């Protein structure tokens, strides 16, 4: 049988490529490399935001199912499952934690790469940090490392075309990000990091049929649980002395080969160590689907500026990019139904986590009547770019006046980031109903002072029920 031709990642006929040497060394050195101030602050923000998503997700169907499943597995008591009473092995904890983190649309996202880094990386890093009783500083460095690898793998695969071809960037890239974070906390050296990446490549998978999952359970597994578990599996197996292919990014039948000539392996090392991708990752202001974020910002601006009440409204017209409009148009799930979310914003003046997940409220007569007056359209003039989502809202009042606002750069995106206080307030809103105010306050304070924590297991009283 003839040998398959090498893919685009091949740069040498033998040995280890400069590409692999750069990536594996970066992983091995991360635990000793201090983070720049902005990256360290962002790591705290995204760690807290993802933990809050995990804890609130424990009350939603995907999280409930994940906890029920992991409870049956037993396992050595290495790491906890936030939002539960379970302490299990790191692999099980990462699986459950990842599903909790993406139980709905609360977790973070990286627009340019089309990934949800936190849902896979943070649960894997937390599980491994607990397993090894690592320090808070080590956890923060591992989380930032995971974001760097996750994003760069997605970009190296050509994120947009990769998804358009039917593959899932979330599962592929998330596996590498989780593996890098877990490998750093396992103390792997550069030689071991090469094998870690090979084990990650063998486990990376996923197809982009996830919008068809009406209960969000498999989606939670694909986006968070599976890549988190795979990353921990890779790290713990290599740490136990298992070996593998020395360079999965180059040579015959390498990682890039199946995906064709449009891959860009050089993206793996572009500005590596200079641009920290965790700083470029968005935190959602609203606990709803991404395409609904900017329209809600626009509608809120109209409400606040003109003191609009729901009873004053004759019609609302929302325009955003075609793809985003399709995703959130009149859906059955409340957190991705634009008409319902806009109705809640008009009635309440905000959209809380509870309201965004209240299926019963979607059927209330007053809400249903208001939804009928809300129209959503895709608009070519509001084309979405990798770093910008736009939306316009026109509110027609019963007295005939028209109020208009165009929103760009939704709050929480890299160009318009949330402040530390805003991130903390969102976390409190998500965590307090589950764990109570005392523990919610304690969790926020613990994350803000995480670099002083000598053993990450000290987080357990603040995250477990």
C-alpha cells in the first residue's frame, strides 16, 4: 500500500520540527513563566466566570444529568464537581465540570477562533490543580496557557471553513487547550509535552450538528465535558510514563493532513508568548446565546435613554447579521429566543439568568402578546466580523414616535471589556441562588486573591453544595 503524502504541517523529513519544538517548550515552561498583568487579571475573570457558569449550570438539565452520571462512577477522591457534593477522580470531575460549564449559553467565547475556551479548559485545569494540590498561581498560568493553545489550534485549522466543512472547532481546539492546561499542572517537560499533544490529537473530534440538540445535553458534552476529560486523560497518562508520536504536527499522516491544504500550521506559534488569547476572549454580559447579546444591549440603551415601558410599545424591529438572526429567531429555548428575551427586557428592564431560563414565563399571556410585536430580521448591512457583532433596534411607540439605536462592540468583548466589578456581579447573580450569599461572596473574594492561595483545594468550601 502506498504511503500517504505528508500534510501541510510537514517541515522536515525526520526528527522534530521547529513548530513542535516551539509549542512543546512553551507548554513545559508555562508553569514557571509569570503572566503579564493584563493576562493575569483576565485569567481571574475567566476562571470566576466559568466557575459561576458551572455552579449555575448544576441546576440545569445538562448539569443535572452530568452530576447524576458521574455520581455512579465512583473514583479516587482527587477533585470536586462544583455545584455538587461529589469528590471523584480528576477525569470524572473534568467531564462533569465541562458539561456544567456549558449547560447553557453563560460561558465565555473567543470570537475570532469560534471557540468557547473556558468550558473545556477551566474544568480540566481545576481538576488537575486539585489532584496535584497546586497553588493558585499555577492554576492561573495553566488556564492562560490553555486559552493560548485552544485558540491557536482553531486558527491553524481555519476555524470558519473548518466548521463550514462539518467539523466542530469547540471539540477539536478545546481538547488541545484542556490538555495543555492539564499537562502544565502535571509538571510535564518538553519531551512529555510532545507526547501530550499527540494524545490530544488522537482524541480531538466533533461534528457541527450541535444546533440540532434541543436539550443542550450532547452540546454540553461536545463543547465542555468531552474535551475537558480528554485533556486530563492525556496529561495523566503521559505523566504516568506513557509515550507516543514525537511530532504530531509534522511528518506523514500528521494532525493537519486530513483537513487539506487550507490549514495554517504557522498559526500555532504566531505571537505565542506575546499575545495572550485569554485577553482576547469575550465574557458574556447576558447569560444568553451570543447572537442575542448585541440586540439586548441596543434595546437596553433605548429603554434607559427614553424611559420606555412595555405598555408604551407598539412594535419592536431588531436587525442583526443573517446567521445570528437565524440562530435566535423564535426558538423554543428561552435563552436563545430573541423575541422572548426582548420581551423580558421591555418588561423587567434587564434579563437575569433566571428569566433567561424560565420556560414557563415564555407561555405567559402577557409575554406571548408582547412577543408578537417583536420582529427580527437578518440585515446584510450589519454583517458580522470575527471581532464585531452589530445590531440595530427600532422601537415604535403607541404615540407614533420611533426610537432607534445601533449597537456595536457588545459589552464583554475585547474592545469593550467588562470591569472586575461587573464580572464579580455577574458571578454573584449566578452563584448566590445555588450556594447562598456567604459562599458566593467567599468565592469571588477567593478568586480575586488566588495568587496567594497555596493549595487550590481551599476553593472547595466556596464551590461545593
